[in-house]
C-alpha cells in the first residue's frame, strides 16, 4: 500500500522539474569536486610577495658588494703613514677645488696642486722632467703622481695622483679631465702589464667599468 502511494507521487512530478533537480545535484557535486579555474595566463599575474622578496635580495646583494669593496679599500691602507698620506691627498683635492684655474679643468694643474710637484708642461713630459729632481719608481704610493705616457688615444699623456693602494695590482687615483673637464675621485686603476710593473693599466670610466689599456711611465714621488 505505502509503496504504491510513493510510486504515484513520483509519477505526479513533472518531467521538467525532475530534470532541473537532477541538474542542480550534478552542479553541486561538480563545484565541490573541481577547483576554481584560474585561466590560461594565471601564472603571469604578479605576485607581490615574490616581487618584494626579489627586491630585498637585490638590495642585500648590492649592500654586500659595497661593504666588500670598502673593506678591500680599507685593507689597502696599511700603516699610519699611508693613512696620513691619503688625508694629505684629500686636503690637496679640496685646495685644488677651491683654487680652480680659469676655464675647464686639465689634468696637469690639478695634479700639480694636489701632489705639490713643481712640474709644468704637457703630462707626457713629466717623467723626464722629474729625473734628478724627484724620486721615480714603478711602485705606486699614496700621494705619488702616476705619469701616463703619450699614446694614440692620449697624445699629450695624462697625470693622476694615487689616493689609495688597494693591492699589488689595484690602486685608486684622483685626476682631472679623464672625463672631459671634470674632476673624478677614487677611480680604480688596474695593472694589466705582463711583468706587474704598472707599465700598462686600465682605468675605471664613467660607466664604472674598466676602459682601454694605457701605457704608463711610472710614479713620481715628492720625497
């Protein structure tokens, strides 16, 4: 009797309603089983957390490089005498900047004011002029003038003052007109000569990379 009643009720439900109910059940099951679609290019969407981590890593690496370079520079300043010489070079730079000649900066007057050497004329003549007047050597020393020889790129030569000795084959210099009309401080200079005698060097340029190879006569000391 009861089963007959239930069968009758089922037969009374319209087919359309039965289909809608069945479709709803399937949709509910599907929504629970399948994860939401992210789209074909979802992996290209920016991730703020990952971006922040990359930026922090870049900053950390940059700070580490700067710290390592400063430590290397400091390690090159051995002894009180050399520290005093570097201070003298810095004082010389300030004096030169305060007494700039008329016109643009040239390497010769700047090197003369910073080093105290009484030499004039084109930079390529300083090495010979210094003979018998000042000490000359192939070894860099803070406060010494690095005398570049004439070359195709620099027909009149060039002079710079050593501001720090970093290692046997790396120094820092201060000079003028390496960048046209400008004074640049603590530029890196690397010895690339075969015998390690500083006869051929490369100098840091405006892009903070090492430029062409330049011939050098040696270093002139005031003594």
